[in-house]
C-alpha cells in the first residue's frame, strides 16, 4: 500500500512538473514574437512622435521659434532590466534632446546665469513635448503604479560665475545631494545663500525641469518616480553649451500588455504569430509587395502599420502558401520608379517561366501584387497609388517649387490635414503616382504583340482613395465639388478596362480604409491574413475559392470595423478573362 501511495505521489509530482514545463515552454515560444511586436510598436510611436514634434515646432509662434537649423531628437527602445527579486523585466526608455547643426549667432538655450526652464526655448520645448507625448501617445505605457526612473541632463558653459546668482529656494533647499558632475560622483548643496558655481547652476537647472515634470504631467502624479541628475560644465563658452535633455525609463512597462498578448495568442487572435507552415510548394507564384508607411513629403502623413502589413504578408506567402522566398519581392517606401521596376521584374519572370508548344505560349506564372499606403482619386474618377519621393513642382497647395512644409495655410493644426487640389493640381499630382489601371494592365502588355504570359493576376490594395488617412482624418483630395458617387462609379468602370485582373480594394473610391490598431494592420490586410491562417491549418485549404475567401473577409471585416466605429466595406471587381469564372478560382 505504501509503495502504491508513493507511486501515485510521484506521478502527481511528475504531472505538475510537466504542466509547469509546458507553461514555461509556451511562454518561451511567444517571448521573441512578443518582443518583436513591442519593438515595432515603440518604433511606430517614435516615428509618430518625431513627425508630430517637427510639425509642432514649425507652428511655434515667433517668440518661441527655434532656430531653423535645430531639431528635437526623440529616441525610444526596449531595455532589459532586473527586478529587486532577481527576475527579469522589460523596460521602456524615452529620451528627448535638442540638437543644433550650426552655432553661428543663434541660440535657443538658457541666457547666461539663468536657471528657470521657461527661460530657454529649447528646454521649454522638450518639457512641453514630453508632457504631450506622455499624456497622449505614451499614456498606456505610463500606467498608474509603475516605477519610473527620470534622469535629467543639464549643462552650463565654461564661463565662471563672477557673482552670486540669487536663488529663493523655489525648487527646494538641497544639502549633500548626489549628482554626477563632469563624470564625477559628487555631493552638492544649494540654498537661499545663492548659486556660487557652475555645478550648482547646472543642478538647479535640472531641478527646474524636475519641477515641471512632477507638477505638470498627469501620468507622473500616479507613478513612483526616482529622479537623478547628470550635470556638466563645458570648458568652452557660449549659449550652445547651456541646455537640458530628459531620459525616462518605465520599469516593467509591458507586463500587462505581455500577459494580454500571451492570452490572445493562445486564442490565436494575432495573425503575426504562429503562421502555419505549408508542406507543399507554390512554385509558380510570383509576388510584389509595396508597403509605403513613411512618406518624405511633409503634406503626406505616415500610413500606420503599412510596413508591418507588407512584412507579415511576405511571411504568409512564404510560409503559409509555400511561395519560394526568392519569388517574393518587398518594397518599403517605394518611389514610382521603384514600383515600375518591381512590375518589370514580374513581367520578365512571367516570360521566363512560360512554356512553349510550337508557336503557342502557355502561361505558367500566378502573379500577386499588393500595395499598402496612400491612394488618390482624380477629377475623372481614376484611382492612383501614391508612391514615395514625389516631386511636386507647380502644386501650390503642397508648397510648389519652394519645397514642402514652407506653406502652412492648409494645416489647421499640427498633423491635421485637409488639402483640396484644383483640377490642374490634381492632374500634376496624379502624374507622379501609379494609376491602378496602368498597374493592372501592365502585365497584359503595351500592344497586341506584347502580351505577357500570365496565368493569373491578383491585385490587393489596402489604401483609401477618398482623401482620408487610415485613422479617418482628412488628408489630400481633389476638390470636394466633384461628385463622389460619379467618381466611384467611373473609377470602377475604368480601373480594369484594359486588364485581365482580379482586384480587391480595402474600400470603394469614395470610402475610407481604416487601420485595426490593436492588431497593427490595415483592416483588409488583417482579415485576409486571418482567413489564410485559419484555412492553411485545415486539410482542405486548396478547395477554398476566391469567392469563399472574399465573403468570409467581407463578413468579418464589416462586423469588427462597425464595432470600432470605423465601418468599412471592401470592394472588388474583375474584368477580362476572369470575369465569368473568378468565383471558382483557388488561391493556390
């Protein structure tokens, strides 16, 4: 009996060990994927903050204007850390500083001998930007109860103080406080007897910044904050050497996010993880992916998650569909020339792999073209894909020959756009873009004798053509006097008139294509990937038709987008040789 009890106890213990091991293995399996997700998340936030900072600085009144050759630098990153109990944590680092390209005759730094943060344009700018970002873009990271380390860097120039600078103790009296000064660990005291040396001056400048952060940023009143100070006195003189910067670390910043993501991934809601692996190759598929997230032109805001759309879609083509990796080309932030080079790559391949029986050419290539970025519809209802690196000479609404960003009359407030182009300007803008019609018809050739041997052409576009961004805000459009319904009907009629293509659009020409923010994708891309993910794990994946996939994506996208208050309706059209049979075609 004793032996039986011991055996049962051993088995229970072993089962418990296996259960714990299984949980650890599951968490370990997702650890790198979660980290990649978080890294992209903070990279997206950094781009948004940097672009927002540039717009805000452009719009400053003249009394607060920073010199044109200066800029605010924002750096964010994940940092590994260790808790007091020795376990690991993942921290978030936010760093904001002020930089200057030239020194001659201009300054935005503290006047000589002054320490109040509000006396320096640059320090006031980084303080206010820090408040804006922490209370907005970073609000979910600076959660109540988090431990936050705040390091303030403050400097003086090499001018020795010739008099005692009055200090009335407004930031407190300090006695033997630890500080790093010129890379040395020191203790410093400052009180109402005044400031007598540069070390004290730099320290009080840092205290001025601390006072602003502690008393003016809502989130920091609900976190546990630990301040430290790094000060320096330069040997050189000049206002350029009188400034401050801020580095903030949120400890264990992503604990709640990691827990939620782990739970969601177990339920398989995230398409970025657990991508199915195909056991059969798709050797006759050739894919061009264009993901334009960041646009060089100041009047074209970024497209949230477009880069992630392109990268994850690439992984699905390679892993879930079995397309050889060399047969998938991804272009990020591509120019018009780069896009057409990608199309040429496809046309060359379609000819190279075609088979020939006598004089007859038999197409072998299944071509897929995907675009995520901005779209545009002109006065005549033609739909365009907006490339990067645009040259917009002659378009006054976009700065004309003087360059982007110099005319601000169309900007209501920083990062808010609503630019209406005249007919002439719309034509000049469209000339710089890639028309959907030309993209679809490119693989059919330029004439009767130059038809490229393509077995099937599928074009997927996750972009808005109605002048809105993915977040629903206005952006760039042809003058709103044009009838939207007429434009939409004309666009649909024209887009495929010369092509044999199956086209799937995230939204009609007069509707907005939104982003699914929680999933880091455009709505269309997410639900398309979601459907492929679900089907690829089934034994009858290859039996699903284009119509099956379209209807499933449409149904699920309609519901989720409506629940989020971003109701979006996908659209598609087919012409040429696929018109009568597209419903019965298969993805592979």
